[in-house]
C-alpha cells in the first residue's frame, strides 16, 4: 500500500510540473500587427495587458529597409522570428526588417509600463510609436 501511495504522489507531482510548464503556452497570445512603410508605423500606439504573452508582427510593406527598436526589449527575454531563423535573448536592441518581409517578436511576460519603439535609420525621422502595457486587474 505504501508503494502505491508513493507512485500516486509521484504521478500527481509529475502532472503538476507538466501543467506548470505548459500553462504559459496555453494563455492566449496578444498578437499585434504593425505595418511599416515610408515613413511610418501603423498603428503607432499599442495597448496590451501585462504579464500575458505578446507577439508583435512587424510587416515591412515599404521599399526601404527599416528597424524596429524598443525599450521594451532591453531587459526582457525576447524571441525574434525572421523566416526560419529564431534568435532568443535579453537586451536585443534592434530588429532589422527588410523590405517585403515579416518579423515576429515574442515576449512571454511583458511588464507594465510605457515603452517607445522606433526606426533609427537616420533618414527615417518620425517612424516612432508607443507600447502601453497595462497592469492586470
């Protein structure tokens, strides 16, 4: 009987760990599509909820290369998908977006706050916006 009790406890613990690992993936992603062209982002103001997975889909519809840079990426674990290539890390400062391409930027648990974004190519002045991440209530 004692052996069965240990097995049941082990199974319950294993299931609990598996559910804890899977729960972020089961949360609904907040997906925001941002279009870049010469010389603006649309939308340039984004509002989402904190601590919920966030996916920014940046589409370069223009003929010029652009950058997507945000203070949001400075300290957060960020995952960038460019075609089949994936880059993960903290402190990703600039994401290059070539003409006609789409880049996906994912953050699992963005903190509340206001975070700017912009294209820092010198001749692209005015390509900027704001990400407002509201606390969960």
